[in-house]
C-alpha cells in the first residue's frame, strides 16, 4: 500500500495570506521602532529628534483597509440594489485607501521667490502652471523630459495672484498680479489683451476667475473693488463690494451667474451677477471670526468651502447658504512671508485638501507635529488621511488635484511638488525612458 502524503497546512477560513510589501514601511510598522528608541533613556539630541519624528509618524492619520469591491458596487448599482450615493461613497473609500501609497515623485524649484499661484491644465493631466512672487510663470509638463516653459516676470512687486487657463484656447492663460494688471497672454509670453490696469502703485489685483461658458472674467483688488468684464474686454460693472482687500473670487461652476467673494474684512458674500445694483445687493453675507483667504464652490456647485487666516475651515450648503454645514478646526495661520494657505476641493470626490501649519498656541497641537497635507471628508469634516514625505517637510500653502483627480500638485516655498501613487510613479518613469 503506497504511503499517504502528509496534507499541506491550509489557511483557516477567512484568513488572508498577504505577501510581504517591498515598498517603504508604513507608519504603523514604524511604531515598535519608535517605542524602542523612546525607551532607551538619555541619548544624543539627534537620536531624541529621530525618536520624536518616528513617534509622530506613528500618529499620522492613515486610511483604513477596506473590504469592499468597486466591481461589486458597480454590479449592485446596475442591478438596482445600490443607490448612486452609495456607489460614490464606495469609490471614495477606495480612493482614500490608495492615498496611503502617495509619495512625491517630481519636484521643481525654478523661482528665486516663493510660489503664489497654481493651476492645472484643463485637458493635459500632467501639465501645471505655477506663478511666483516675482511675476515669473512656469508651465510644466512633468510627464516628458523637455524643459518647462519659463516666462520671466518683473521681479519685486510682480506677484502673480491669480492664474487661469483659457478653455477656448489652452495655449493662453489669464493672470492677475500685484503689478496692477489683469491680462490675457500666450505661452510664449505675448500679452494679447489687458483687461484692467491700475493707474496707481497703491492699487493691485488679488484674485481672478473666468467662466468659459458665459465668457465672463471677474477680478478683485486690494481696496475691495470687484470688476466684471466679458472676455472681449468690455467692462460690465466695477463696484466696491467689500471694505477691505478682496482676497478671492469664485464663479459657481454650474450656475456661473453666482459669484462668491472672500475678503480680509472677515466676510464672504454671495452675489447674483444678473441682479447686482450696488454693494448691498448681495444674496448672502457670511461673517467669519478672522480674515478670509479663499472661498471655493464644490465641483457640483452645491457647497462652498472657505478658509480663514487662523484655524477654521467652513463648509456651506446651497440649501442654506447663511448657515455653515460644518466647521473644521485646522491650523493654517497667516504669516507675512508665507503664501496664504487655501483649502480646495477634490475634483471627483467629496474631499477637502489643505496644508497644515502647526500652531503651538492651539490645544490640539502636539510636540513635533508634522507639516502634512490633510484630507477631510466634505460632509462630516472628519480627517480621512494625511500625506507626508520625509524628504519634503515644509509648509504646503497651495494644494490642488489635477482634473482626473489622481495627481496632486503642492507649492512649498520655492518648490513645486507632484504627488502620485508609487505604482504610477514607476510607470511614468518607464514611459519617459
């Protein structure tokens, strides 16, 4: 009788066999090492600092693993067993989980002054335009090896405060600047049209938005005026709508007659461009406790995201514009030599993206708190994820995802950083070769 083979050990039901990861260790894997370093007692200052950084890495908000399947969610939706909202929620969970593998894979430092504005190309997912405090503009396609387009500015006093591509001709873009102009120019630097030009060095333009559908341009200045023009250059109106500088203007992407203006007079106002008769003809005035850096409509136009100059992010809903849907406590205080921090929306998911500037005066601040890029749920205000790359530990003032929603651009002082998944990084490196 032949000998019976010994059966191989099988994993118990429900037990998953995971291959060992070859990439970088995640913060939870660093926890035992951090505890070991902290337990050694008196060590050199460098070792103590390393210990603190490791401990802080362990406290980073990491998205949990999800057991759901996108294919299953799509199938359930097709059968009518899952609502569109639940499908969107499943897709968002999957994306949030993928953020754990995001790393900085491209960087550029083309300017001699800090970056002040950032805008993605509307149709090329690897092309981003960046403006500097000296008026320089870089148009960078990081997906190819060619040198980026660089347009030299005037230097001191030429800060680019607003930057938008022309959707009717993407070889052109609109800018507003501290030079005192709002203009249209092409990627070769040729000025095609000047929309506004201040006659005094005491007046400059701080913000810009353009509606491709209605061909309307809106800009705001440091004295509280808002100018609305059509893209052919005809001025529609010019009114003082705030008591102080208009830090940001935004047209609703779905109802482009709806305008939001944010000011350092501690208010955000919502206007109907069809019914403006004077400074008191706003639809809603949203008072804040501090000056306001930005006000962005969500991609579906149903919500408004505001960022103040201290530690508060607010979300308002179209169902009741004058009452905040949620208040998010977040450190991003104003500093004279730092580009104002602005929270933005993810283009595909209900997520808020914002850079962190730890404030030791806040009770929530912890020792050696990292300068992360934070992601919040747009409905609940819950922290979903924090991005951090040890090689780039500065404050990221501007953070925006490309229109596809899979690549993040950040401005950090003089640097421009591009974040993506490690798998996507290796694939793009292979394509460039």
